[in-house]
């Protein structure tokens, strides 16, 4: 067989060039350039707005329902302070208040007065609660103090921080829609129900703060695929590089998903990703708050975005029980929600807290990224 030196040289050059390109691609992925949005793991906070219960109301709760109070005995710093300390997923509980004033006069202060306790500081000195718009709190009338109010103000705080840190890891905002009665129901305000129109208003408030270029929406992930679920199973999440500096909105409550999807098949035109059943057309994000870890791992491997909780109701924090925390971190869930990020450790013996190895803000997901992956 004759040998052509020119052809051999060209072939060797092509092989070397191909190897260089593959190496460059590997380096790009390891540095975050080709990583996908679902291939990172971050720390989040549960009820991130929670300012805690005021002192005299807290004393009353402790006397009347000590077990219930124990589950609420935590608080968070401002959203800005949380972001500064490395938190990249927050949770905001929203109540619909289309006319304004529904939650402006909670029963809590009346109960404190009836118990002959001194009044706590006013919770709404500027009258924000009188105006229409979604409100942020945990339990109407009982646990209603927030570090930001109303919902739009919380979003504006997020955006200010985001614009000041343009290359930041995407921020995930979990939105929990509150419409159930509290206990005892005869002493609490009946919440406004969430309808398709209510959700239109919710999307409008979000879009009124964040322009499209600052969001990652279901439409961005679906792309040319027929359903969101098909896109996710095909790995069509945006790259981390393209998602930096952006916000991702997620829905907490699964039962309201069908209402949110009305007129929006596979979440077309919507802002939030629903907490969907894996396999359904709108499935991209799902919650496994209580695990088990092996189920989470399987979902992450399939391509879903998963949020889980590393602790709940102050139980693990009071005993410094790290078993659940460590299992959830290893599960690969991309969002690890806690009441105790490393900057806000528990005050009980052991000072329970949750952080990634090296107290990193972000790391490559331990389940669905290659060995040697790095992200900053």
C-alpha cells in the first residue's frame, strides 16, 4: 500500500486537534462552562422571610402550646444577608390579598392584650398590609412577621442583590401558596383562594420586577420539545454559564399545580416550575422533602431538579442529629433547604448547621456530574 505523507500529516493533525478540542470541552465543563443548571448543589433556607414571633406573643405561645411553639422557634436574617453568606435558594410563603387589608389587623396582638402582656412592636408601621398585592408570612394572625413585605418588596430586594452580583450562581425562589385555615380556625382570617386569575396576578407581580432576560422559565427549558418533561429527560436544562445572574421560580404546593396550568399546557407562558409528579408533561422540578435519599438520587440521575429538607420543626437542631442532613446532601438533591445555614447555626448544644463541603456556595452535584468537576 502506498503512503502519502501529506495525507498522513493531515490525519495526525486532525487527531491532535480533536484531542485538544475534547480536552478543552472537558476543562470547560469542569470550570462550569458546560455544566447544566441541574448539575449543581446549593444550600437553601426554609421560610426564608421568617422574622420569628415577637417576645410577648412568643411567651403566650409557649404557655398555651409549647410543642407548637418549638416548631416555630427559629428566625432568619434579611434575604440580602442570606445571599451574602452563600444561600442560593429561598422560600417565600404568599397569601393572596387582591383588595388589600385582609391581613392588616391580625388577632395576635389582641390575644397578647387579653393575656395582660405588654404590646409587642407594631408589625406593619407603614401600612403596607392595607394595600392590594400578595403578602408574605407563615401563619395568618399567629406567625405573621416577615423580614420583607409585601411579596413585591421581597422580590425587589432579591433583584437589588442580583444586579450587584451579576455573575452569581442562579437563585432559586420557592413560592408556597397559602390558603388553608390555621388552628384554631375560628380565631384566624380565612385566606383568599388561589384561582387561575390569582396565578395570573402572581406571574404579573414577578414579571413586574424581573425582565425576561433575568429569569429562567419553563419555556426556556422546554425549547423545541413537545413537553417540559421530555426536555428535562433529554437534558435540555440551560448551561450554568447562561443561567448565571438569573432567577428561577419554583412552586411549592403540588395540589394547586392543575390550576396554575389551566390554559398553559406544559407551563407554556408561565413563570414558575410546578412541583410536578415525575413523568407528567409539566415535570421538571419536584420536591422530596422527606427523602428517601435513594429516590432523590434516581430522580436527579433522570434529569429532574429536586428540593429536599435537611431538617424540620427544629427537631434535628435541638439534638444535633445530623443523620438526615448528611443523607440528603449525599442524595444529590440540588437544593438543600434548612432552618440553619452555616451563618445561622442553631443556638442549642452542638450548634447544628448545614453547609456544603468547605462551606462552599456551590458544588458540582455529587450524583450527575463527572469526577473532577469543579464550579465556583
